[in-house]
C-alpha cells in the first residue's frame, strides 16, 4: 500500500488543466447528460482513473450495465482511493463519491447495485480516464 498524497490546486488551476465540461463536473459537482459518455458502453479490460490526478479508481471487471446512461461499477479498486460523504443538495439524501487524492467530484453511490457488493457507483464518465490493459 502506498500513502496517498493529497493534491491541492486552486479552482483557477483546475480550470486551466481541464476541459470546460470536466471542470464543471469535477470541481463544481456537475453531472453529465446520461448516455453521452463513450465509456458508458465500453467493456474493454482496463482501469478507470481519476481524470484530474490519475489515481486508479475502478476496474473494468467491476463495471456493469446499469441502464442509467452513466458508467456504473459495483466497487472501487480500493476503498482508500475514494471518499464517500453525505450529499443533501437535491433535497434528498445521497452519498457523494470523491477522489481521495484530489477531491474531484466523481458521482454518487447507491444501494441498488448487483452482487457481490449490492452497491452502484454511478459515475460521470468525464471525471474518469480509461486506460486499457495493454497500456498499463
Ligand atoms: Zn483525483
């Protein structure tokens, strides 16, 4: 296990490093339109990383078809790589998922996922970077 070093950058710095959409989602807790992310339907073997800091977040083997239009996973690569916190922003209680290293907003986790965990990590594809097995 490697100690995760926090990355802290200002809003302005992230704005320079990311596309407008990526910035809105990861920094302003935005949500991409469902079905717009090519990663949603991809099942190529590999790893999904944080688009901001390249922390490994999800394995393609934990990805499943949720039918929501967002890439969905039943577990993160390591619980240490993500932070889960209560989110009451829409007046309903949800659990927000953030990158543990750079605090990037990734999406939400719900309790209606498939076995073995029963969890559904509903992610914004724009917050992720896919690295295929051949590139690892
Ligand atoms: Zn990150």
